[in-house]
């Protein structure tokens, strides 16, 4: 007798195409259940391309819209990804990131103070491009929003994005973000956000004061746009709102001198509608005082730009008359002829940390706050460059 040829098991895609709908539930739900089972069982591996909606509709004898209704829940569950002109693919469920949303409130920031937010967007887009993921941007033009844009809420509900990142949100906006059905990471010191990314402000301030002392300064001033504490949360050891408290303690600890009139900060948000102008005007006022400092720390880089412009107009000799330590953002360099000591941060490191927080959440891993360190550039007197 001739040997029987063994019948091989149909390939997963063949099983998908030859689906027979028993009619025990709506066809769209049967499609969802069948495809979900193939993916969760590992029969459809990550990266597998699903046939087009039209092809599936023809194979199953249903309308294309029925197929779409069957695939929609799988998109929301993060099992498959649909991209225009590229098709539908099975996703890797461990750390898959298809699209990230970035939300920024530009409405409360003057036009010439937005370079940091723009640099975050650019670095995030560049980083996502390397992995084949996409970036969706929500720019809120409202001055003081108390709710999120509706199209952002809809995108999260439909799982069109896998996570949201933002920087320096208000407590109210952060509270709204944390209610979204997707992971959130924020550059903030508010403890309510488990996926927060925060800088080590104590290290930043203490390092700046120590450098000024090393350079021979004995009377130290600070100019910053950081507002007084308005949070209802308990004090956080890394909270930027403790910036001035940390500064005064660092000055005293180094045996140096400061004065209340040399600790220059805004008393209301209106005073820092334009951070660069704030730095410029406050530097001019500082230099009109009867007793002058011989050391100055400027933070952040936007305020520092205004301070440096004022110093040049005043003709202050740096570093003989005034030693200067300034914060700078590597991606948005400051041009100045002065030999300034720099403490820099990087938008690239910030977005890398934010994406790692989103990935941990998607993978079901514990998400804890990430603290980033600033970088000192004492030996190089040139401005920070990319």
C-alpha cells in the first residue's frame, strides 16, 4: 500500500483566512476573539503582517466595516498596530511602543521662552524615529488650562498612543493626565506621578555654590525664575520649590555671605511671563544695589540669557569683578563672550528617561521616580554646545 502523505497543520495566517463564523455572536466579536486567541497563543508572532481589511472581508464573507469593527478592540488592547500606507502588524507585548504623545502648555509661556519645550519635542522625535515609533504632539495654547484637550483624551481612549510625556505640568493638569488609560511620565517633582523624572536640584545648587567659592567669590547672589511653593503636596527632597532654601543653606555651609536682596526670585507668575526679560531686568536691578556680590548663580538657561545680556550692557568684568556659574541646556546653547562656568542638563537624557518609564509601565514592571544629575563643565569656559 502506498504511504499516506501526512497532513500538515495549517499555518496561522491560513487559519485566519479560512475562519468560519459560527454565528453564535456578532461577526465582529467572533473576529476579535479568533484573532486575539491566535496572538495570545503565540501562533501569530510579533511582526506578522495581517492581510488587508478587504482581503479578510472577502475571505470571511462579511463587509469590510465588520472586519474593521473586529480589529478595533485589538488595536485598543495593544495587540495589533495599524499604520496608514503600511498595513496592520502584530505587536510585541513586552515593551511595544508604537506612538507616544507629548503634551505641552505653550499658552502660559512667552514665545522666546519655549526653546526648552521645543528641544524636548525634537529629541523625542529623533529617539522614536530610531525605533520606528511615531510622535504625536499636543500643544495647548490656553493660558491656564484646567482640563486636557478633547482630542488627546480621545486618542488615549482609542489607544492611538501608548503613553504621554509632559514637562512641568500644573498640579491640576497632572491630576488629569494621571487619570488617562495609558502610562504617563512627567518632568516634575510632584510626588503624585509615579513615573516622574526629576533633576537633583540639591546637587545642582550645592555644586554651583562650591564652584563660586573655589573661584574666590565670598558674596553670592542667585537669579532664578522659580516661583515660591504653591503645591499642596508634602515637601519632596528633590523638589525645585526648595531651590532657594537649598541655596541659602549651601552658602552658609561654605562660610560665604548672601543677602535677601541678592536672592532674586519672582513673587507671582506675572513677573515671569517672559523669563529672559525677567533675567535681564533683575540683573540690572541687582547691579544698582549699594553692596554688590562677587559671585552669581543663574538658573535656568532662559533667565541666564537675559542676565548675560544685561552684564554685557553694564560692562561688568567677568570673572575678575564677578564670578559666574550658569545653567545651560546642551541642546539650546547660549552665546556669550564671557568665561562662564556651566552646569548643563540635556533634553535628550530627559526624554530617554521618560520613554524608559513608559516602557516599564507597558511591560508591567514597577515604575519608580528617576532622578537625573546635571553635568559640570568647570574646565571649559566656552558655552555648552550640542
